[in-house]
C-alpha cells in the first residue's frame, strides 16, 4: 500500500488563537483565587495575600518590566542598526560582545555588582534587567536589517531616497517582524528576571516568592509564582498580537 501523505496541521482560526491565552489566564486566576479562598490563612499569610498587597506588587512588577523594556528599545535598536552597517564591520563584534555580557553574567551576580555601585532600589534592578534583556532585541534588529533584499535598497536609491529615508521607510519597516520577535522575547525574560528585584528592595512578585520561602508559607510562594507566570503569558500574548498587526502587508 502506498504510504499515506501526512496531512498538514491546521492552524486555529485567528479569533480562537487570540482568545485562547487570555481565557486560559483568566481560568488560572479564578482557580487560584478559589483555592486561596478555601485556605485558613494565618496572620502572616493574610498580610501578604490581600488585595492591596497584590495590586501594589503587580504595579511594581509591571513598572520594572516596562521601564526596562523601554530602555532596551532605546539602546538596542540603534546599536543593532549600527552593527548591521557594512561600514561598521570592525565595531559590530564589539557591540555584540557588550550585548552578550548581560546574559553571560548570572543576573543575580549582576544585581549584586550593581548594588555595590548604586545601592539598593528600583534603579539598581533596572540596570540589571536592561543588561539582561538587551541581547535579543540587539541581535534581532541586526539580523532583520541585514536580511533586507539588496535589490529593494537599490530600487529605493534609484527613486532618490537618502540613506536615512531608506533606513526608515525600507529597512526598518521590513525588519519589524524580527525586531518585534526580539522585543517579545526580551519582555518575557524581563518579567521572569524581575522577580530577582526583590533582592535589591525593588519590590514586585519576587517579594511574595522570597517571603513565602523564608517564612515557610507555601501559599504565598505559589501565589507569587503563578501571578508572575500569568503576566509573562499575557505579555507574550500581547507581543504575538503586535507581530500580527504591525508586520508589513504581504509578509
């Protein structure tokens, strides 16, 4: 008998893919709330697992993540463009090496070094997060710009565009999918690593996780971990939407 051809996997409809992640996150959060409601929390757990504390830690965690990501965009995209230029071949390896340093050094060790230089607080955590998350955006920007078809660049030159216009209107637009993919990766990494900000008094869900472990209060640790994971999945979902909506037509 002739071998049957494997049927291609069918992708879920766009609406289903868009709704699946937020619905799943909502289900997890409802299940978490229902589970915590069934527990008899002692006074220590009640001080950590109440609405005011959860809202405050959520805001702190998002502030760290979004501020670090904004700085990564400002730093990594221009460096990635500079490293992609043929005229900068000598400095491109230096730029990539500097970008690699953040992930080569363990993040907790980097935070300790920053603490010696800057003390504890939000700014110290921010420096560590930026150093750790800059590489995906830097490398993807470099690769995305380099992958633009040279024929398109020559056509743009033939139309009388300047180098700056070609970069803005052609190269960066066509590199948008790669840049957004790097930014999406950086966001998810930052959400997870931001939990270490608790070690430098920067707040966030890391405080719940660490306090739960130190005081042997597993509900506090579980709530902190689950909320961190939910934010990571939600931001990844938003990044996927951005990739679908912002990529150039026809790609």
